[in-house]
């Protein structure tokens, strides 16, 4: 509930290096993950990350958590963040809301993919 009531890193990032997107047409949730990448000792690091989410409390909480999990990680480390990692970090989600953790992880992975395609 804390990540829903007090979301971290919420808002559009005007100078993002890439924007990942994911949505669920069934429930109507839509997420955007913005990443800023810097090179440090030859590694690409997510130096800044934010989100915009249009959806339920679980969608907002999972978006907030994915930004916390990915900040200051290399792109390779961030790609290893799983849907399960998001749910576990939130101390679980109701079964009916597990799809929200899928959306958050997939939106992050989409942002990384788009960054690498540039």
C-alpha cells in the first residue's frame, strides 16, 4: 500500500533516453517507464527512471517498485528483474492483480530494448 499511497519516481521525464510502454486492454491499465542511461566504467547504468501509470492501485504500486528496483542498475541487471521480483518486493499481490507486476517488468524491458535500438 505504501507504494500506492506514496509512489516513488512518478512523472514524465522530458529528457528520457527511452520510453517503455505496456498495457492491458482487459483491465485498461497503461504504463510508461522512462529511463535515462549513463555510461560508467564502460557499463550502461540506469541513472534516472520514472513512470506514468494510468490504472489501479496495484498498477501504480508495481510501477513505483520497478523504478526502485532498476535505479542505478546496469541494463543487463535491469533486464534480469522479473515479474516475480516486483511482486515479492511488494510483499505479494492479490492473485487477481498479479498481471500488474507483469506490466511493470515488461514496460521496463521495453524501455531497455528501445534504448538499445537507438
